[in-house]
C-alpha cells in the first residue's frame, strides 16, 4: 500500500483518484485543502480543559445538525455545533470536487472530533485504536457499500501516527475463512438466517434498538474484532508507518485499509458511505472480495438498499 501525497489542490487538470483509493491506498494532503479557521481549531483544542467533561469522541450528525458526546448545558454547545457544521460542510464541498462520481450517490454519515491523546488509552480490546483493524459500524450497516473517512490533524505540534498493513484483498484472503466467513455466508440462504433478518426488521420498525444486518455486515463487524484479538496477525502482518503532520488531511476507505492509530491528539473526521456502484471498479469492494472467497452472496436479494439521503 502507499501513502499518496497530493501537494497541489486544486490540480491543474481533473484527476480521478478513485482507482488509487479503491486499491487500498491513503491520499495525503500535507496542507489541508479546504478552509477551516484557526480560531475554530483553537476552540476545539481548548474543550479538553472543560472540567474533564469529555470522556469520548464528540460526534456531529449533519442530517440533524446535532452534536452528541458533550454536555448540552455547558454554554459552549452553540459554538461547538457551529464549528462541527463548518468542518463537515467544508469537507463535503472539497470531497464533491475531488470525487464527483462518488458524490452523485454517497450518503453523508457522522463527523467527529477526537480530543483524547491516543497513546496509552485504557480501552477494552474492541474499542482500542492501536490494534490494526478494518472499520464496521454496529449501528449503521452498509449493505455492501464502503466507509470513506476524511481526517484532519488540528494539533498545533503533534503528528498523528498510524500503522497500516496490506489492503483488505490480501488480509481477507489470508484470514477471512479462519474468521468464519463460510459459516456466516451459509446463513444468507438459510431459513433461519432469513427469519432472523425479518424479525430484526420488524423490531427495528417498532423502534426497538435492533439492527437488521446482512451476512456481509455481520461478517465485517466480527472481522473488526477478530483482527484485534488475533495476536499472530497483530505481530506478524507487514506494517507501514505514517506520521500525519499538524495541519494535514488524509483520507482512506477504512474498511479496505486495515489501520491503527498509536499516538496523536485533536483530530477531526468526516465519514461518507460510498455506493458500491459508484466505484471505478466495484469488484474491489470488500463485499465482492468476500463473495469471491466464499462463493456465496452476502447481501440477500431481499435486503433493501440504504437510502441515498443523509443519515438519520
Ligand atoms: Fe478504525
């Protein structure tokens, strides 16, 4: 895999970076290629000192213009929401210029601010960021679409240090069968699997916190933790290190690029769900790779495609 550096933005001629991204590379902009004012960055950095109120990420839901993970009565909420909206909108505009083909069908997901130093965090294994993993969202299955994330390091002096490994195509080829892919795939055409999905859909429709998941989403959620708990994989996989400097922005399909973060503080992030059909080559989607390995469909024909509207 490669960290592909892009110094000039906008480029003199349009460039289609989809093939490089879909091959499992990271696009890296040493200078953040969209406006985000220094005073907004300062406000976010200073939130760390708000009486220890921050325990986790601050999330922003663009569709609802809503911030979670920060006390609503802090007196800072209006400004915080304004800044998260400002970041989200700047990223969306930049990404629509960089990837017009994706933008035609993408679904805008959450943004987040990560205020906590990543080094020596005391987290349970499945939440640890320093173990190499592929992303999957427990509450928001993608049904075979992809997770594209844009990150910005707003720390004034510290780099944000990542370690990645070979792209999903190679890692899945080596580990997916051992992780139980065939067993999960077998449920895609079983009566019990169909019944489980139907009942989950009914309960979800009644407002209960049950998420109907395709076999693909079940596998990806499982694989996330399987890789984190696999000491042999963590120790022996090839490792590619990259330290993202202050003021830089980078982006990757975080389900295609196994990654970990080892140190760094004050990162912003915006997630997009990219429709598989808008890829330069949909055969490179994780779901297509897994279906080739197990020889079975992982998205049942009855699974409704997610809406192309922003996340609710
Ligand atoms: Fe991740």
